[in-house]
C-alpha cells in the first residue's frame, strides 16, 4: 500500500512516513523498573507510539514497566544478551562498570534538569555513555528524572547531625555509600522493586528519591518524614544492544532512531511536570511530614558533604568534575 500511496504523491509519502517501506518486521522490548506515571515510562510510550506509527505497525514496541520483565539486577545482563533491546536505568546503578557514572550522586552538583542535561549531552557525558561498548552496549541519550529528597521513619531531618545513626537504602554504591558514611549513617543498596517492603519492614530507616518515584510507588505511606534536599539526582540514559542497533537496515534504524529522539524529548518535558505534580500529590495525601530546608540549612549539608569531592576525584576524574561544574554554571 505504501508504494501505491507514494505513486499517488500522498501527504504520507511526502512527509517521509512512507508506510514502512523496506522496514523490517520486528518486536522490540523496552524494560524498566518504575511505574507508568513517570517520566521514564512516558518517554518509552512516546517512543513506542512514534515507531509503531512510522513503521505502519511493522515494528512493535513492548514496554514492561514496574520490573515486570527484569529488575535492577537483571536488566543489564539481559540487554547484553539482547533479550531486551532498550533499558533506561538510573546511571548510578552502573558505577560498578565505570565510576564516572557516579556523577548524578555528586552532592549538590546540579541544581536542575537543565544543568544535568547540559553535562550528559556534552563531550564528557557522551564519552561516559559510550563506555559500555566493550559489553556490546550503546548509550544513546540522557533522560532526566530529577533531584532526590530524603525520606525516613525516625525523625525530621534538618541538619547533617539528624542523619547520624540511621540506615538508608541507595540505588548504587560508591559515592552514595560514601555520602551516608560521611554523615555517620549506614547504607545498603536494594533493588527498586523491593524498596517499599524494605521501608515498610524497617530493613532500612530511609531512602532518597525523586518526588515522582516516591509518589508513584507510595513510599510516603511507609515513611513518616520527608526532607526536600535536591542533593543528588536520578538521571537515566537510554541504552541499547549494539548488535541489535547495527543489525537493523537503514530504513528500520532511521525510524527507531527518530523514535528514541521523540522519547527523549517527551521524557525531558515530562520530568519537570510529573515531579511537580508528584510533590503536590504527596502534600495532599499528608502521609509524610515534609521539611523544606532554609538556604542556611542546605549550606550545612553542602559543607558536610564537601569531602566527597576530594575522595572521588581520582576515580571520577578532574576533567569530569570540570565539565560537570561548567554545565552547572
Ligand atoms: C531507584 O532505584 O530508586 C530508581 O533508580 C528507580 C528509577 O529507575 O528511577
């Protein structure tokens, strides 16, 4: 039918939709761990809709949210094995592969999404995203979620001292772990799918996350206190399997690549909106007592966490620090 439309000079052919001419039939899987009303899922959904429409349904994109296909501990190896073609993990979950993925955990480095995006779209960021090539994994584009905030069950946290003696769940090790030990607290890395139960059962006292993740997984139901901190971030990148990516013919890859661009655009837009909405919803629900720090209190945390920068400079690199500081203005 596309040849017929093209011959008729239809709008569709003229706009380059081409009805999937030369496009391979395939099913692509996208697996992630968060809920559906999140920037990551909305980005994935936009990507799916674009690719399916542009390929005239020849390419089908299946999205598996909520760790329903693979959780934190399985998604990477299944991408390497090409059992899934796209994942978009929190970058701090890759610190074991390359310590430069600690950048989103550097305390108070970025004030907002825009600064983080500027870093990951820049030369150093792109280099870091490319660093998994030896595993046959290609980092395509950064997708933000947002700044993280502290929740816990013991007490309102207003100063570094209040964190002492508590135990927090982290997404990954290294900088996040060091950050808590710097404050005299303990930490444990726990998969996202097990976090609600871990908080509910007191395996850990608290955790740090974006408003969107806290609200969509109802962590506020099992956490008495939340401090708005914005000290670290959840940032993702969309990763694909290199063999899969390079194995597509040009017509197919063109559509998939444009789909990734569309998903990136939507994920970046939705991150801001969904986090704002989530914060309002958490307030409305009233399950958790919220502390908003004064600029002086934030400064106390900033000072207390300053030693982290020296501790990791060698591992992460002075050049990476410099690029991040430049991006953050
Ligand atoms: C978490 O594990 O808390 C987050 O990294 C989950 C996610 O993908 O946003």
